[in-house]
C-alpha cells in the first residue's frame, strides 16, 4: 500500500489524542480540578500526539522524539517552571487525597500554593499520548498504552463521588476499545 505509513501516522495521532485528552478530562471533571483552560490541555495533548506519531513514521524517529522530549524537559525544569510544576503537583495531590481522606480517612498531602493544576495535567496527557502513539506506530502490543491510559482514570475510580464527565469517559473508553480491537490487525505485517 502506497500511503500505509501516512495512514498509520494519522491513526496513531488521532488515537493518542483521543486517549490522552479524554484521560486528562476524566481527571479534571472527576476530581473537580481547577485548570486555566481546557483548550491549553487539548493543544498540549494534540501537539504531543502529532509529534510522537510523526517521529514514529521515520526510521530514526525514536532519536528525534528523545531529542524533542529532552528539549521539553530542559525547558520545563528551569528553576521557576520547576517550582511552579512542584506547587501545582502538590495542589493536585492535595485535592486527590482530600477526596480520599473524606471517604476512607487516608492521609493528606500538604497543599501547594497554586490553585490551577495545568502543568501536571499537561505532563500526564503528554506521556499518555507519547506512549499511545509509540505503541501504534511501532506496531507493538497495546498493554503499555492501556496501562498508561488507565492511570488517569484510576485516580477517579477510587471514590464513588468522583465520577468523571460522561463525554470524557466515553471518549477514553472508545479510544481504548479501538486500540485493543485493532491490536491484532496493527501487529499483522503485510510485507
């Protein structure tokens, strides 16, 4: 097939975006986290999915993806951004453990100084998108991508009061269903 790699790249990007953004949306709506804008999370997930799928299209795309990830990590770990990421991660963990403490009496994580939790959610969405796109592009088994996608969902399912919005939940389940059902077709090599 002439355009097989391009179609695989497009399918990987769409599947990775659907799973990553829906997983992050489940966390935001289920845990009632404060974010500045869902659009920024969507753009971060879409960019990560597109770059990962595009890098997976080429023979040495893993090296290119490692270079892009290293550059992103370098920019994220500048002292002021690292402090902001730490504060927002503490705020997110405090919100999660406050809900779990109310239900089960689990210990609380200390509160961070930030109210919005954009950076940790972008990081989670990016990691899920990269793992999913890599799984589809490299024609690997879906176990790693399914495990990565279920981590955001699992944070909402600890307590029954933290049910995510149905749109995000169905988007995540649809993406996972397509990923798992296409597992044998994706791994079948025609050449």
